[in-house]
C-alpha cells in the first residue's frame, strides 16, 4: 500500500498546493538523477510481497483478526497489515538475482507462512493463499472490516470524494454473472496477490518495462487463481476486473468523454524514460493523499544526498498499474529502479508462487536477449487485447503473438516462452536445480492444462451438483488449505470430495448466503392461470408477487391455488377470481438478508409457514423455503451416519 504516514486525505487547498509543489520538485529531482547517472546499475536484485487471507478454522469464512495477529507476532518485522482486517502481508528479503535466490525465496516465504499459521492455530484460524477467497461474502467488505490505520481511512475517504455515480458497481460475466452495487471501495480487499519485484538499470528500464507489458498476459494465464467471487464463477483471473471496478469512480454518461481508471494496464508503449509513466499519472489523476514531506528533494541533490521522493512515492501508490514502476534507495545509499509485477495472484501454494516468479523473471531477462525492442514484433493493441483475454479465459486463451501469429497459451508457454525463460535464468547464473524445479512446474501446468483457476472451477462445479453453495465453497477452501499445507503444486491436486469436510457447520450462515436468488415472480395483475402453469413448469410451491420496481407486493402459495381452483369448480358458472391480487397473501412475513438461518428457521416454525421472502429496503432480493432446510438437514444426517 506504499507510504503509511499520510494526512486524512487532501481537503485543504493549502495542503494540496504544498504537496503538489513537493511532487513537482520530486519529478525534477528524479529527472536530474537520471541525467546524471545517480542510479545503481551494477547489481540486479529481486524481491516479493506475499499477501494472504485469514479464515476461521471451522467455518472457513474471513477472520478479521489481523491486528491481533500482528500484536502477537510483534517480533516479526516482515509481517504487516493490508486493507482489510482479514488480510496480512509478508515482505520477503530483497536478494541478488543469482545462484539459489529462488529456492532461498521459497524457503523464506514458507517459513513466514508457517510462522503465521502456527500463531493462527492458537486463535482457531488458518491461512489461505488464493487470488480471491472463495468464501468471501459481500458483507465482509463493509467499512467496519477496514484495518483501522490512518492511511486506509484516508484512501477510502479520498476515493469516495471523487465518486461520480451513487455507488461502486461490479459487472462480470463468466459461467455465472455478477451484477451488484457496493457503497465503498473496500471491494479492493477481495484481491490477494504475490507481487514480484525486479531491479533494473535506467538504461534498460524502457526495454524491460515494455517486455513486462507483453509478458503480462501469458504469465497471468498460466498463474490464474481467482475465478470465484461471492459464489459466482466468473473470470479465471477475476482480480483484474475486481480491482479496477472496486476503485472505479466513473459512471455512464450520454456523451463519449474518456476517463481513465486508476487501475489500468496502461495506454501505450513506453518510449524514452520511466518519467513518462510518472508524468502521465500526475497529469491524469488528481492527488488523493498527501504526506508531511520534511525534505526538499532539490536541496538534497545540492547536498549530494539521495532524496526519498516521498511525495512522488505517495502519489505513485494511489495509481495502480499492473506493472508498476518503483523507486527505492539501496542499503548503500544509492537510488534504484524496480518493476513491480502485480498480475500474479497469491497461491495456490508457496512453491507455485515462486514458480510463477521464476517464469516471469527468467522470461524478462531472456526476452531482452531474444528481442531487444519488443515493439518491433508485436503491436500495443495486441498486447492489451491479450491481457484482457487472459484475465477472462486463463489457460483457455488464444493469443495474437509475434508476427500476428495466433497461438494457444499452452503452446506459447511450452514451445516459446519456457525456453526463453530458461535461457534468461541461466544468463543470471541461477542454480540449475532451481531452474528445473520451478520451470518444470510451469511446464506441467501448461501440459496438463491445469491452473489454480481451473482447479477451483472444476471443484466448485462438481460440488454444486452434490450440495448447496455455501457447503461447496467451504469444502473447496478446506481442500485448498490441506493441499497448501502439504506444499503440493496445483497441477497435482485431486478434486475435493464432499466427505472431505465432516465438520461443516451451517448454523451461523446468514440468509443472504443461503437464499435462492434466481427467482420466478409474478405481478398482481397477472392471470392466476399463468401462475399455476409457471409453478407447475418450475416445480415450485411459492411464487413472490412484486411490482415493476422489484418491491414485494404479496405471495402466492400452492395451497392458495388449490383452494382457488377447488372453489372455482363449485362456483356453478359464477365468475371466480382471475388475477393474482384476488387471492395473494397481501402482507407476507419476510426476513432480511443479514439475519441468520437459525432465525429464519425459528420464524418459519413458529409461524407455521413454508417460505420467507427476503427483503432489503422493500426490494425482493431472494427467498427461503422449507426445501432449503431439508437439503441441509439431509446433509447433516448423512454426516452423522458416517460417524457411527
């Protein structure tokens, strides 16, 4: 999340002006350092940040205890918070890109995850490595779950202040469709990643940044691990759309004016310098946050001291490019440049994450040797199109590659990019055993057509045929944790079985996690004959009545229909009621989506009713019937039988 010492968003004009002056000075200082060869260029280092989710060890729902964990692990300076209370981040040690750097990075990452996992066991919680937590619910992304740090509050407030529409909207379509509004940008906390850093010299920055843009699509496709959001099967790497839409302040208009999102892939190739990115981002995006800048970067240069460029760092941390340029200061006091790869999701295991990093790092170095200027081989438009397709379809994508060649992900990786990545790692004198191990994992994924995303989609689809949505997500998440603990690469994972989780506990489920949302409804002026046919066709016993705005107006039950037709047969030719409004229950008993299913069950039992329409702000959002409870009861009885 970048700099932590910020003010509570920029509201005062004088604060804004002072910060912008410092921002412009930082750009001037940056330009001077580039022109006068201040940057470190005789060493190449790599680094990474491992984000992780915390879940309850029994329910597998988010456990909002990150501050408690940090307090209990205060002697672990590598561990820090993330945006939501159910996230943590481990910062891995920067190390020289040579020898056993990859296996050393894996060992360090595993030791950090194991330390967190050991501490969480005391709190009856677990760690999950995944791009988007399958059991995450919309209610988990309300503002009370924001990590209470000034920077996070400031960021939420600043983004909200620039929102043009009335809410943030999520619109994604895959196997299922997600169409929902949310009242805060905390939706960003859905995304969990493994961010990899590569230090580059100023002379090579333009070349390598363009290569990073071209490689983003195939690297993401073979690493995809974020296909499920709120129980919906969406894109293979849904993080891409979720992150952009979570912070998207734009809305639709009658006109065609273009507004850039703060989360983006970019607008074109880089031509001359890293400064093109910083200058474009300053020109396109208003300052959201400011910081107390104690140094004058230009005066630092006069004193022959390396400036921290805090204003530039703060602004850069509020513009989210998938390949982000980074400025830092090395232990020797020299400034350096890095490219931060943000497309890689967390997981599926630590060894998978390092394999993803090895593939990207090797391909970066090898591609520079293979074709120094990638712009001569592939168009910007194709690179951007490849990125969008890879996010949607993952391993199922077909790319447009060099010389307008159409090629599948598997063929591109196995026959072209893996040899380039291997050569790149060899050029960096990386240990041969490391190269074989990590690139072997990538090759196996491509050969078996298996990624974390494909495994999740297959597992969830299989489980949905055997149980309800919540149980399927819980079983799948439990299986992921089991495989991650064993450090089994994802291409070796078996699909989970329903019996793998004997201790599934639905009692604390909320109504919105349990209710049916694919509703068939009628309106009060519809013919009763139509309702009867619809209920027969769909084999349903309860039909909500709503108005044209989706507000609940009443309820038709099979019992009411039976009574209506029985009376009609005895009417001796007299006109019987013919419309829904004539027989419907005009004030049905309802429940809200945030109630528990225990509350719903109690109401249905006490009132002796077979269904509960679910209503929020007068709008019909779902329905619960006795059949839903019967399915849960049947599963519980089956589990009890197995225990005997």
